[in-house]
C-alpha cells in the first residue's frame, strides 16, 4: 500500500534526521502499531516478519482483506501515521497516495532495508521477544537501530481499537524505539542478564538465544549466534558453532554489554 519511495522520502526529511540525531543520546519513541497495520504496510514482504501474523493475513479471503485494507488505512490516516496527498486523484481510496509520518517512515525503513537484524529468542514457548533492525544507507551503513518490542494495547489509544481481540495474531501490538548502537547493546545486555520468564512447571532452565543476521549478499547471512544462561546477576555465554567460548566464564551486566557491543559492531562490518 505504501511504496518504497514513500518510505525513503519519510526517512530523508528534516524531522527524520532530527530523530536520528536525538537517538544518539536518548531513546526515541517512534510509534506503536498493530500486526494488522503492519500487514497493510507490506509487513509479510519484509525480511523478517512473525509467521503467525503473516499466516493469519494470507489466509483471509481477498474480499475480506481488501475491506480491511481500506478500514485500516482510514484508521492510520486518522491517527496521523499516514498523510493523504489530496492533490493526487483517488487519494481518498486505499490505493491512493500517502506520505508517512517521519517516525513511522524510520521504523519501516529499518524493517524493509535493515543493514543487519539482531533476533532475540528463548527456549520458552510462545514468548514474544524484541528484535533489533539496523537503520543505514550507502553513506553511513548504520545510522541508528530500531528496536521492535512486543507491546500491550496502549491505554491512550484503546478506544481506537475496540475489536482488536477478535483479530487473533493480527491484533498483536508492536512498539518501535530508535536508539544508538551503544544503547542497543545496553538494551540487549539488560534483557539477557535475567532469565526469560517461564511458565510454572517448566522442565529445565530457560535461556536466551541472540542471533545476528546480515544482508544476504550471496554469503551465509547468519553472523554470530549466542546462547545465554543467566540468573539476574551473572551470565554464561556460548558462541554457538564457533567453539570459541569459555563455558566456565561468567559475565556481569557490563561484561555482557561488551559482548553485545561486539555483536553489533560485527553486523556493521
């Protein structure tokens, strides 16, 4: 629905450059959207997208999907995420022409053309976890990092989504935050220094998996892959597939942040 040219235009605005500059020293809250909105924005075609959400979208009948596209597009216009180009013919329809709010444009630019992606996962079933998309261009491979966080329905916009529960996976919420590479490393360390929450009665200790994926240029896109067992104070890190880890070494939060900083730096090369 929104062409790549619109995403690129939103990313190049003065407002977008200001947000990227601001992210070098602070966390910048970009936007929160639903899985349904992401699908309308082309999410299933992005390099990384949740299977359950994409499946729910693709299993819809074409007629139902078309009606949802029109309804969701109108909702994003009302929320200020999309800005209608009233000079274009047919702009009132879902197939019309739109500009993107800069915050949404940055999130989509990182999702559509990431310099690299860091995926966090756990051994706990059905636990949604954050993902990190590197935002860059030809002049500067990594300008900042967009963090995608699983989110609950924000109370201030709950009235805009009265039917969200009936959509199943499409009703999931995603919050996007723009940060520097250093703050991305800190966020990864803060996340993985504590063991993931697990349901009562689970067998065996849970652990984090952190994987770096680069742009697929014909070589293996998978970079480093870490498994992390932690207790809230110390963590043991295994570099999967490399054999270069000390199984007895333990890291505090600062040490774990250094490891995450090296991981992100590897993605930038």
